[in-house]
C-alpha cells in the first residue's frame, strides 16, 4: 500500500429506492456537510457495478494506509526524544502523591498523566465497559475482474458494505470489501461471514482471487459519540479514549485534542462536552438497555451451553465444557488434531468464552476480550492470559 494518501471521492449509498427514511437521513447528512464547509455533491452520477439510488459524494478525501500513517507518527514521537515500547503489557495504573504509576510486564513507569487508549479501557473504574459495546466486522481483499471507479464507498442502508482500494506489498491492486458486523463473540459461524463477503464481491465485481482477509473490532456507543477525558470525574490524571464507532481516522484526532487540552490546560475544543467521558448517553438509553440485557443473557446462556458438552471438538472447532466442576475451553487444531485446553472463563468479568472458528480464537461475548487458542491475550479489557488446563 502507498505511504502517501490517495485522494478519492466518497459515496454514501442508499441501495433501497423504496426506503424514504434513508433518503431523509442522506439529505440531513448532506446539509451537515455543507454547513461544515465540506465540498459535496448530491446524486452525483457514477458508473458502478451495483445499484445506487441516491448518493452523497464528498470530493478530495484522503484514503490512508493506516499502517504507514502509524509508522510516521511513531517516527515523529521518537524524533522528539520520546520512547515507544512494543510487546509490553500494561497491567494496572495507580496513584502516588507526585505521579501516576503504570504497572507493566517490564516494570513500573512514572508519569504525570496517563491516557488509556486500549480499545475499551482495561481499567474498570470508569465503567466504560457498560457504556460501549464491542463490534466485530470482516474484510476481504480481492483481485477482481471489474473494479468500481476508484473511490471509497459506504452503504447507507440495505446490506451494509464498505469498499476501498489498496495495494499489496508486491504492488497488486486489490479491492477491500467490508461488512457483516456483529457483537464480538456472538457471530455464530464466523467463516460464513467471510464467505458472504466474497460471494457479494464476486456478484458485483467478479473475484479472481482472495488475497487477504481479516477481522476488525470497534467499540460502539449509544449516541455514536466517543468518550474522552478523565476516567472518573475525580481523577484528571488518568484519561480515556474509547468508543470510536468505526470512525477512528476522524474521531481519534478529535479525542486526542480533548485529552491534550485537559492535560496542558489549553483551550478545549468546541466538541469537548459532547465527548464527555462521564456522560450517560441519553439518546442511546434504549441501546444501552438492550446491551445490558444482552450481557445478562450471555452470562447465563454461555454456562448453560457448557453443561451440555461431553466430547472433544472437531478439528478447527472449540467449545467450553465443565470438567471436575471447572469450565475448560477446548479447541482442536486443524493441522495436527492436537487438543488445547485453557481456562473457559474470561478473566475480565468471568463470562463463558466463545470459539471463533474463522480466527481460531477465544472471544468474550460480553466486552470483547480475545485470546489465542493457547490462551495468550490478544487484546482486552482483560489483562491476563488464560491459564492452561490439563487434557487428562
């Protein structure tokens, strides 16, 4: 992929012509773009291989390579005399009289302020795990026969799909097709998610080859606004950045501006209040209530399902079952049929884990912690690996 941004238009497509509510939403969005000074066109004609009934085109947007973007940021940090640590797990944060102490797997670090930007905060003291929901979605990279006009596309209704282009390390142009989102740990047959994306891409563009596939994870809030600021109203030395709602390239800089202003006592951005880390999103209360009910259902249902398992899982599969009264997460390798057994409950808040066959991982259906088949933590809010269990 290129290390410099490419400029492309962006389409927000309404694919169902008989859904006037979608048209109303697009018209409202167009008005907001115009009010913000964004160069847009409505109902711009496009030559594409799928139906667009109404669209907003925002001209001259930058299509970034996120990895190259982060590399540049990391280099800038190092060039300014600061350090970036890799493969170092943060285990906790505590206060002393003169500093904030960050406990890591490599030792303690003292700081004046700490920003917790770990997807969902691994520190539970702000209860953000109850106000943001983990969402998994899928992407396939395909070589196609009939690529659409170079642009970034996002569906506004109907089948939710996002499309953009990319270049592989060997210079091959590929089309990225994303979608099939669901709450993390509740996706059922996750392999089917990839198959569905490939089938859709083949229908519209003619797939020659699938070169890559990957699962992304984001955290969604009830009012679609991020959380930024002190982790609790009484602790302004530990700040959070979470709930990017799948718009990390725009929301992350906006969140950073809020947190930096709080640390240096600078002028706060106009959106600071909307991002307040202590807020309970009023407009999202129905969503929050639904999410809470979902948590309760999976707390109970996961253990009920574990009681019914008696045999080892098939190759490539996994399940949680009880052995000697303890929950054990067992998975069977696709390559050598070896059975791996680890603790079956999430070390964050104790939910029964769920096997993800597409990624060969254990996923928490409550707050999105994920683990390798051998129990190694991929990301939190959990901070501990799953303990190994005997297969005997």
